[in-house]
C-alpha cells in the first residue's frame, strides 16, 4: 500500500454491523508512501496514526478534499 498526503483511506467493515470509515491522509512519514499514516477521520474529525490492514484501500482525493468545489 502506498499513499500521499491528501489521499483517502477507506476501511471496510469486516464484521456484520461494522461501518465503512473514510479518512483523509494528513501525513506519510516514509518517502516510499508506505504506512503508517496520520489520518483525519471524516465521521468525527479525530486524527490518528493508522497501520492499515487488509480491509483498507487508498483512493485519490475527491474534488471536495482538494477544495475544488466552491
């Protein structure tokens, strides 16, 4: 897994009743883009250091994340 600041981290729920979580990657400490990542979760604004597992994927930023929409 490789990411850059501004990408989205999506965690899919792995148990029945788990919800998908989406966060914006704020920082990536390694030059090659590997985890861990500092992420701000969109559902509550909490920032956390995340070591993503197999249920996670990285997506490019959306126009909203980049501030393209007025």
